[in-house]
C-alpha cells in the first residue's frame, strides 16, 4: 500500500482503494461483485455494455471505467439498478439470435449467466429482432457464429493489445455496428487457436467457437452450473 | 358456484416437440397429488380437443409456426384465466425458430421447405413436392413466440424445464403465492 490509499462505500460497505483504481477494480478486490459483460480481466476497459452501471454520488456511471474517489457513496445491488441491467441484458438477447438449447456456450456463457443472476424470467415486453447474421466456419480450428455476438469488443481488444494482430474490429454505426474480421473470412486472417482473442473465456458468449470443443463438458459440470456469475468474487468476502 | 371446486387446468403442444409435456411427467410421484388437486380439461393428457368449461390455468408448450397454432393459442387465451408458457419454444420460439433466420436467405421459409422435402441430401420424398394438402394448416412466415400472439402471464424457462421447477411453479401459482424463481432453480437449456 502506498499510503495514499483511501476508502469509499459500496452499498454501505467500506471499500479500500488506490488512486487510479476504478470502482469495479476496488470492488473486486473487496469481494463485492458488480455485474459486467464488456469488461474482462487483462483487457483494457471499454465501458460499452453499461451492465456495470452503478450510482456514484447519485449519478449513473459505468463502474468499469469510473475511478474510485475518497468518500464516494456507491449503490450497486439495488432493485432499480438490477432492473436496468436486466433490461440491457434482455435487449442483448433480443438483438441477436440466442437459442440457448442448441448453443455450444450454454452453461459457460456470461450473457446467459447474467440473465440468470438478474432473474430474466418474466414474459418479455420487447420484440425479437431475429436478424439474419453470418456464420463463418472457414477456419480449420475456429468458427464465428455472429448470431450470438453482443459486440462487447473483448475479442477486438485481445487481438489488438495482447496478440498484436488486429484480427477483429468494429464495422458500421449505431444499431448496425457489428464485429468483423480484417479479411474476407476468418481463414484468410492470421487468426490462430493460440490467440488470446480466441482463448476460451475471451468471448463471453457462443460467437467465437473453438471447433471440436463444443458440448464436451456435461450438463452439471459447466462453469455456471457450479454457481452464479460473480460468485468467485463474492466468495472472497465470505472467506 | 361451487366454492370448493378443483382448479381446472388445460394444456396444449403447439410448435413444440412434446418434450415439455414429457417434462410434466418428470414431476414423478408428486403428479399423483397434483392430479388429485386439479382437474384436467382440454389436454393431450385427457385427449379432449376442445374446452368443456372455462379453465383456471392454461399451459402452453411451443410457439406458433402455423395458423392453427395461432387459433388454438387464442382459444386458450379466451378460455383460461392464467396462461403459462412452458419451455423455450413457447417463450421465444425455440428450436423451430431456427428457420426464421436461415443465413442470408430472402425467403427462409421456402428455403427450409425445399431443403426438407426436395433438395436435402437424405430425402426420400417420392412426390418431389412440398406437401400442400388443403387439410394441412398454413405455415406462418416465421415462428412466433406465444407472447407475440397473446398476453402471457407466466413463463417457465428450460428446454425442457425440469420436473422440480414445473411442480414448484404450478403449486405456487395454484396457491396464489408465486413470486418468481430462485436463482439456481431455472435454466434456458
Ligand atoms: S451465446 Fe449464451 S445467451 Fe446466446 S444462445 Fe449461447 S448460451 Fe444462450
Ligand atoms: S465475438 Fe465475442 S468477444 Fe467479440 S465482440 Fe462478439 S461477443 Fe464480444
Ligand atoms: S422447449 Fe425444448 S422440450 Fe420443450 S417443446 Fe421446445 S424443444 Fe421440446
Ligand atoms: S462492464 Fe462496464 S460498461 Fe461493460
């Protein structure tokens, strides 16, 4: 500790922080889980999905990008914020084609696990957009099923910053913004199964698929069969 | 009105695989108690094809893929106080809805039927035609979740939902104390 540390509160619990730490980083260290989708350990923060929205000093901010500040009063687990997050997650389901029963990622998927955590079980008020999106199975080891892409940008940051390849990038604007590869298809890029962008866990959903790995883990033993998303962080506090 | 009458339940399978009805049987021996507590009206379990009386609860498996599904679902809405969408097909279209977004196709329904009856590699269809008997219900342009056709009151997620969640949900709705699912009790697959 550098001596310049300070403290602030999340839902009334005192949390220690260092200058420059985000609210989420300090919360993680303290064993308080703030829901997130576009933020991923080891990647730079993007602040895109807004699932991590908290109230800090009464203002809505994204916890993955907002720096912690001395004596800041943060609200996280409130019915209001969880409803907002649930609506965001539900809209992500509706914006793509998410057929969980036939998806390789089912049980290991962060979007699905977030829907479980946020109790997305009531009859929907939103229409299903059911877009027609591409499946790129050209690469010998990797497939891209963009029906399930939530445009979180995790593959983009991993490919740019970790792999130094830039295989993935955004194209289009607004609701038409999509993730694309930097060639005609994935086989024509220098993407490799060894890339951090392709590693299991970088893509939070079942869009980037490692061929011949699907459905290998039986139901009951998949990541989120064992506990809700965020329990690894929350367990730190219980210890 | 008889104050102590048993609640009446109706069930139907629309564009589903009957897996959700099979899942109702996964309630196992608790089914015996449930059968004593309720009376089944229109349902594949009773083989009644029409409503004999107004029902308290209607349980829907499957979404709507043809016009008959729509008429039946509307009939359920008219005849049931509470409608429950059981399983992913009823909730969001499920596996049949895969035909809605056949890659890059301008006419996904036609492409689906052609592959199923004419061009598919493993087809043995001696007529080389897409079935068009007037007795067959007309297919809809796409598969619709139940909630896009009528108002749905509750839904039980899963493909198929487990026996426990079906039993717990039905019992608590019947007892008038349903307040949602516990976080670890439901799945979308
Ligand atoms: S990516 Fe996740 S939410 Fe989407 S279909 Fe697959 S398991 Fe379901
Ligand atoms: S492919 Fe996966 S990691 Fe990349 S943007 Fe889409 S959902 Fe995110
Ligand atoms: S939800 Fe699954 S089990 Fe139920 S009808 Fe659909 S495919 Fe069958
Ligand atoms: S996790 Fe913070 S905006 Fe996505």
